[in-house]
C-alpha cells in the first residue's frame, strides 16, 4: 500500500482551503466602452457575488470589507493615485448568496485626461483577503476634429474657453462629441456626447456673447439634432435638446409614400438594432 506523507496531506488541505476561499466572493468589472474621448466620463460597472454564509458590510463604520479601484497608465508600474479619499461607492450590505451591481464614473476619482492606454481592476478587500476582477484596458483619445470655437468672458478677461467638435466611431456608427477646455488653468470639463452623426453635413457651432452655445448636426438622413447649453465661468449646463426635420428630404419622402415608391427600402430601414450598453 502506498503511503501519503504528512506534509503532502497538509499541502493538499491548504490548497483546497485556498481554492474554496477564492470562490467565496466574485468580483467582475465591465467597461461601458473600450475607447473614451478626452474628458468623457469613464463609466464602468462592478458586479459582486457573495457566495459565503456571512453578511458582508462594505464601507461605513462597521464595515468588514472595502471596494477599491486600481488604475495604471501605460506600463503596470505607473499606478495612478485617486485624488479623493471618499469611497468609490456608497456603503452597502451584501447578503449571503446575493449579487449586486454598482455603476460609477472612474474619472471622478482618478485623473484620466491624458491620452493613452489605461488598465483598471476592481478589488474587494474582506478580512485581509483580496478578491480581484480581471484587469480591463481602455484608451483615451482626442477624437477626430470637426472644428470648434472660443468663448471669452467680460467679467473674467483672462479666461478663455475652447469648444472642440470631434467625432469617433462607436457601436457601428459615428458619434459627435463636444469637448470643453479652459485656458489658463487647463480645466477640462466633461465631454458631451451629442449623438449619432452623418458626416455628409458639417456640424454648426454658435457661441453667443451671453453664453448660449448651440450645436446643430445631421443625425440621420432626414433629421438634425440641436443641442443648446449655457456656458458660464463656473458652470456648463445643457438646457435643450431637440430634433429638427430636414424639410426637403421630408417632403421627398411624403411624395414617395404617396406614390408607393421605395416601400421596400423604408421597411428595411425600420429594422432596429439594439446597443449592448
């Protein structure tokens, strides 16, 4: 009969214990996109599964666990430090067998304005053990330029605000973004996703002396999107978004509908596709 040494039994038991413990908590991280425009909120979702029999308090004064985000730029040794001390999510309780989801904007804790490649992972620390998600990578890019403009402020002569219209191909379509940056000080405001873009027509940007900024761009073959926002020295706010129908194309479609022309093409265009996120 073959004997098993005492050390072999100890090692086997330890390996089984570690494997069992590793399966007690699961952490998953999903990015909204793999590429973000400079200034665009870097949105992600963290999924947590508590496969233990214990009630786990995450964050708060009686917490037994804490949720962390680890971010690097470029190589793995260039780790970014958060510029805020508060937790990335509000305190919550994870019941036995429960799964919870938390969505957050990573750029509200880390400086992600510089162009380049980043890596991020979520880490749940519970009673001295680390439970890590798979690392996910994303890129921050400037976008493809389509023009822009500059805003001056009467009461702040040294402040200049740059508006940049850029586009990027995402989810099988081109999308238009408005980037906003202040000089001096290099403050970067949240970039605004203005919606789908047809590049056949150049987007129009108008900046009034009162601070009203209007962007009009063609979103579909027969419609434009109009976005209006107020730009003041310390605040930028979207106040209006609406659709403008192109009168020439709309009239042509009504004629075709009257005579039954293009019915097959219109039926095909009605078929929608749905985004993953």
